[in-house]
């Protein structure tokens, strides 16, 4: 005979305002199988929990119902409470009489009646509850980091320094990401490459880090602690072991002749040209070139092979093919970063027709000593030093009509930096900044923007630009200054658009592969916007950097370190414990139709062969991988032979609840 | 313009809500970026720039908006509507404001435009189509610019561009009934709505 | 394709040459236009500045007369805009349809698409077909194609081309052999309906447009709207008085230029009706 205890929480006034808790307790006491019922002001408080513990011992309870808030809030609390009193934690259930009752009703009588009913339903369920034991899953203590920008580098180094192995996969030929392209960083004006390259070198030399560049993650199987990752290492056509990085190949490549090359240099965002065999930038890690087959003469018409002939190390190998490797890892950090919206998206800003309308990243290259102009600000069309530069903030951001509705967060700061660095390089030049609001929340950020205005003489105009057009070698910018209510027209030599920060193309496909939710713009979603900012709803997958939302460098590094600490926390155990509320298949009745496999969103269904003692195959049935199963119950409701049940939510439990409705 | 009573006026007059209802676009969406002001070909001629008009609508400044010249100088070129990052249809807002100003009898700021509009519609009402020459003559008479563009008359006649005998006409009876029906329907709709016709009239006791 | 043709009021008066040249060009190109019987004025800007209902009901009266046509063809950008917006709103808004029915006494659901002749030339006929029929290519003629405001705006309702950098007219006239210049004022407003009430304002806008066309090296400006035409052609004398610049810039309807290339006799194009005569430019061209 069941002996259920019912504990009604007032939650201060939250529940008691609309629900007569004493009456609910009185009612609960009359229910068959209920041995004890009581109400209390805060059941989650220490005295409240002690109330439950004492009652379990004194009344010899076999099940507990706590009627209070959502299980999202305190299920863990109360299950631990009953465990302390010697009861299996899964014999404790919560009836939600706050979010689903007191908060959404006003009529006290009706709300009290509903609370009674919710309690009755849960009492009926608890009578069918059985003791469940946690599942233990082994953990592979090795991490995968996807993306070799500053986020991926920081996460990889932190995990590796924590003593665990890391595989770092980068799509491009070198690690470094966008940060390697930047000139100087706000608000301190540190040289970006100077602070970045030591980290890159550390990655390369770290004994715990395996670096795969020019490689992509193709497939992810498995689950937290036990992922199997398939990685495609694209053919560089240069042997990494033999190459000494002497650079002879790229200097001799006939496609790379300064005057004739047509291949846009991606690292300079198309502002310069490069050879077909190339290292993206001098400090690249690894310092090993790749052959761009699309533009290589050897691959296009079979006639060239100069690089192979001149290579003193005999490292060039045209026959190299893609290699596919599989790695076992226990955790995954996604650090795929961002892209900037193309400056050609805006018809009214020239639609990409004007060479002297560039985006912020391109301007970084013009400022950078390693850039196409050697750090001199010269405009792309004719190499003239621009004497008037117009910066347009929010070009695509906060624009639900032409661009994206969100704020890209970093543009206010980098635009102030651009105006400042331009003034440092072109003393007689004048910078104008069209802005809507200045968002400079951050340590020393607002001071930095004020400095651009007060000391560096940048003229800030509060308004958007309606359009710009080319005339007589200049760009006529038609904007407004809403502070004075005047239209403003500026003849500029160069226009820099702070275009919107966007998710990497293909981030949605990656998110689907990892089963991580993502928003309408392709940014990956964290598990909770405040309390779980680096975790995802896919256990064992963590986020770092701008793949989650636009971020600046300090924020990105902080998030990367946070993700690394989560990974190290997971790796602190050889086995991890999971809740046992997963599906289980009755192998005797399973008919092997595998409808469950088709509906399972987590890929948790496996095939299991049933053989007799002689080894003859009798049938193939479904088997639930407890490590992967998320306990959603889709399989249980789909199974036509009724062979699957979800532990903690069995048919008996659910039907008992349904049968108790409206009694 | 007094902004001391912004909040009260905004809630009391419901001006913002009325503009929203009549224009089919929400002026509250405007975040004052000024792109409309920057692109408006007529900013130079108006007394308020378009962004300012939107701001005053948001603040419920009915009289300042309806008495402004700007709403009449708007050429309905839709540049603002096309480029607005918040997808506010400013051209529709300007239409709504002109209609409200006319209803409230506040067309003094741009008499000439109001006369031109009435002139064209009068021509359509009586003939089904526009008679351009009549339009010019009427405009000059009513605005007392008797000789404006007078030198163009002979040239236009010579080129056959002005035909004193008028154009063909189209479906006159249908059109006349249409005008009458619209006037009747809108009068009924106005009577049904409780919105005051002119803010000036209910301003009195507050001062 | 069969087109129900809406000429528009101006094309019966000030801009009769637009109507005449459009008919001639369509005739040459095998585009069959049948005029909508007893059509009425679209209401233009004064209607929508006075009453929303009126601005939809007037075009609805005309649109309801369209029978058995694939599309309504317009030449005037303003008429095009008003008819197209009315048809769009009638399609979307059932309540408006009912009010319009009460006001105009006709039912109109906006089902027949309203299209501009440039759209038809480019997208139904195709520029290749135009090129084939060109008899006297406009070789050496530099044209600034002026689209004005209403042809491309608002893009949610009207756009059949890029609203910031439209190409249709450029493509049609390039097919006619002309050299279309790149210039920045393709879609700037000329002041349109303010011509009557505020000629001073219109002069400033016209001066800007004429200056940019001249600076871009254009011999002539091509337009697709009678209001633009008046403001740019007729107002050049006022511009000269107000700004002291005499442009002598011929302003032609695009149909007139196309007609010249297709070999339409001058009588069918009404070139003599233009205030700034295109004769000197065209004669120089013929001599070269």
C-alpha cells in the first residue's frame, strides 16, 4: 500500500495569493494512499526541506509530491531532499501550481480547485513511480575545437594547459581568424598581430594540441563524453612534414606576378592579389602553403609545375588527395566566428559598384603594416591618400528593411578606432562618422570614443546616410545630422561601411550536425541566455565567440575560457552520471520496424541483433543508447507494438494521471 | 512649440494612434535615424525635416505637425519609404497628415498646394479627366499669381500642348457619383469616430 | 499577350507626343494595345493627399472596365504608380474592396496586373527583339535615362528593377543603339506635382537633375513620365532665369527615342512638340 506525502508550498504570496494552500493540503489528506499532507510558506527553504525529510521518516512515506513551482526550478532540490531521507529520488514528483495555476488565474476558488486537481493527478502518478538509478557513461577526455580564430585558440590552449588533449580544426590554411587581419585593437591600440601571434605559435608547439588546418568537420556521431568525429583534411598538395616554409614556390608561381595576378587575396579581402600556391600571411601557422587548384595552371591545363621544380625540399605533391580521419572526443567547442555583410548589399551605397566604398575589415587591412599598402592609407581605386573619409556605422545593422534588426555590437568601437588611426596616419585628413547611437559600454570604451571626438578631431554626425554616388573621382555622401535637423552633404575620397556582423555561411548546417539550436540569423543558441551562456542544449557541445552572437575580443576570450572550464569540469570524471529518464525497449515484443529510429531527433536508436545460443540470427530489434537519449518520448508514442517506454513516464504512470482527471 | 506637456498631450489627444490608423504604418517604429531627412529632395524647402515630423507625431504635437509647410511640400516621391530601415511608410504618414490638416482646416501653411490639389480634383470630378490648361488658369486666379508662367502660354499653344477646347472626357456621371459617395462615406465615418477634428478646440481649459 | 492600354490625362494634352510615340513604337514592335473604353483619371497625388478612399476608388473605376486582357499597360510613371498601388491594395484588403464597391459602384479585386511599358518591352518582348527591329541605330547619342521617383518606388509594390540603380530604360535604349551614360540622378525626384503650386522649388530640383546629366556628358535626357517631362523640358527657361544656367538639354520620352531608332516617321513621334528642340543634336548625329 502506497504511503504518499503531499507538501503544498505557498511560495510566499506567489501561490498563496490565489490558491488557498491550507485547503489544498486538507483536500490532499483525504486522497486514497496519501499518508501525510501539509502546507508551508517556503518549501524550498531549509526548514521546508527538513519538514519533508522528517515526514518521510516519521510517516514511512513511499512517495512524495511537492506542489509548488516548475520542476525546472526545484526538482533537483526536492529530489536531493528525499534522497537524504533515504528515499529513491525518482519517487519524488512536483505538481506545478505556480506557473500553471496561481500565476495565470485570478479567481481564487477556481484556482484552488485546479491546484487540488493538479495535486490529485500527481499523487496518482507517484503511486506508480519506481526507484531508478542514475546512468553512468564513460567519458573520452579529449576535446574537439572547431575554428582556429581567437576563440578557438583560447579554448584549445586553456583545455590543453588543463592537461587534456585537444584537436583543433581550422577550415582555412592557417589559424588566426579575423583577429590576425586586424591592425590595432580598441581601446588600448595594441597591435593585433603582436598579441595574437604568440598564441598561434603556442598552439603549434603545444604537446596536447593536434592541429588540423585546411580541414573541415564532416560528421559528428555519438553523445556527450563519446563523440566520433569525422574530419576531412583537404589536399594541400604540399607535404607538411617536408616543407620548410622557405617561400620559394609562391615567389616563383607564374599566377602570382604582381601585375598579372587575378586571384583575389582573401586575407586582404580582395584588396590585393596572390599566387596560386600561397601562405595566407607571413606569420601563418602552419607556415606551409596550399595550392588553390581552381587557379593553379597545373590543375587547370596540366602545363606548369614550376613550384614543384623550384621546391628545394621536394614538398610539392600534385597527387595528394583529401584524407578523412575519425577522432574520438568527449566534448566539442564550437568557435566558428563571424563574417561581415558585404558592402555590396546596399543599393543606395553603390551596391558594390564603387571601388572606394569598402567595409570595416578591408579598412583594417589598409591600416595594417602587413596589408596591401604596407600600412599607408591609400584608396583602392587609384592609390591616392584619402583626405576626407566618411565612416558609416550601422550599415546593415539595426535595419530590418535592408539588413538585420540586431545591433552588431562592435562597430561603434572599431569605427572610433578607425577614425583615430586614420588621423594618426593622415594628419591633414578629416574623418566624418555617421552614427545613430554610440554604444560604448565596456571598460575604457566610452573614454576611447570621446578621445576620437575630442582629441583626434573626428566629426560625429548623428544620422544615417540616405545614399552616396560617385562624381569626379569623389564619393558624394548625402546624410543628415538629426541633432541640428539638417541634411549634410560630404564629398569624400573614401567611404568605410561598418557592415553588419553575420554568422558564418554554413553555420546552420554545422548546428544541425551538432544538434544545436540556432536563431534566424544562423547564430548558435546558448542553453540559457543568462545562466548557461556557453553551454548548448546538445549535451557536451559548448560555444565560444561570435558564432553565438556578435562579440568583441575580450568577450570572446572570456567566453572561450568559460567553455574550456566547462570542458575541463566534464573531463574531471572518468564517468559521468546522467538522469535515468530515458527510453527502454522491450526486446521480446519489438517487431523491428524502426519507426522509432525515424522519429528520434537525437539518433539514439541502435539496431541490436538477437541470436540463439548457436549464433543464429533470430531478429533485429531497436536498442536505445542511454548516453544519447534525451528522454523526449517520441519513440514511445510512435512504437506500434507498444514496446518502448520512457522511464519515469511509463504508460501506467501517464494513464493513472489521465484517469484521475475530473474525478 | 511647447514640449512641457508631452506625455499628457500624447495620451490625451491620441494623435499618434490616429496617424497610425489612417496611414497604416506605425510612427512609433521611427528611431530617428534621419535617413529620410538625408534623402528627401524637399528638405531644403520645408519648415520641418521629415524626421522631425515623425518625432513630433510621436510626441503628440498635433498642431505643430498639421500646421507645418513640410507636409504639403512632400512630393510623394517615396524615397523615404523606400529607404527607411524601420520600414515606416513615411509617404503614407504625410498623406494622412495632409488629410487630417485639411479636415481641421489647417491648410494656411501651403495654400498654393492645397489649391492645386483641389483644382485637379475639381477637374476630374467635372470631366472624369484632367484639363491641364484650365488647371493653370484656375491656379493663377486663386493664388493671385495672375501672370505666373504667362509667357509659356503662347509657346505651349504653338506647340499644340495647350488646347483651349479641352480634352476628351471619361465616364463623367460615374465619376461624379464616386466623388459624392466618397464624401458621404467619409463624413459618416468621421461622425462615427470620437476623435476631435481639431486639437485647438479642446486645448482651451488646459492652459 | 494582350494589353489594355491606359493613356492617362497628360497624354491627351501636354504630353500627347508620349501617347502618340508609344502607340507608334508598340505598333512597330507588334505589341497590341487596346485602349480601355471610357477610362478616368487616376487621381494622381492630389487624390491620395486628400482621401485614401478616393485614391483607390478612382483607379478602381478604370480597372473594373478591363475585360479579357493579360495586363493593363501604362506609359506615365505616375498613372502606373497609382493604378498599381490601387490594384495591390485591392488584392490585399477585403474591407477596402467593399468600401470601394460602395463608393465607385463597381467591383474590382485588382486581379489584372498593372504594368509599365518599359517592363513590357524588357520582360515580355525582350531587348533582343527590339535590337532586331532597329532600322536607324542611335549610334553616338549619349542618353541620360531618367526614371524619376514613381517608376521604381515603393519597391514593395512596383519594382520590376533595382530601385536604386534601375537598368530597364538603359537596356531598351542601348538596344536602340544609344550610349546610356552612368549618372547619379536616375531616381531623384523632380518635384512632380509641385510644378503648378511651387515652380521655384521645382526649378531647384530640375536644375540639379539637368546639371548632373550634363556633367555626365549626356546629349539628351530620356524620361518616362509627363510630369518629369514638363519639369525638365518646359522649366529650362525658368531654371536659366533662377540659376543663370542655360542647358539647352533636349528632354525626350523614351518612346520617342526608341521610335526614331525603329524608323517611325517624325510625325508619329511628335518631336516638334518639345520645347527644347532635339533637332540640333539629332542632325549632328546624322551628319557624323
